[in-house]
C-alpha cells in the first residue's frame, strides 16, 4: 500500500515537472504569428463548411432522384 502511494506521488511529481517545463518554454505569439494562425484557421473552417454544403447538396439531389 505504501509503495502504491509512493508511485502515485512520483508520477504526480513527474507530471508537474513536465508541465512546468512546458510552461517555461511557451511564449505568447507575436502579432504576425497570431494573424497567420487566425487566417489559416479561418480558411480551414470555410473549406470544411463548403465541403459540408456540397455533400448536403448532392445528398438532397440523390434523394430527389430516387423519389
């Protein structure tokens, strides 16, 4: 039982140290990087929306042909 608690504590310490290391390496993005990320994300969302609309459009056409 005591060994299990030690293993849990050791895993928690390990996770905390890894988490702390990642936070130390992280930095706030600059204006240029943020702008580029926003553009790429927006383009991706638009493309996924267009693809979804096309799929829905063709499914409606196929359902109407079968009726």
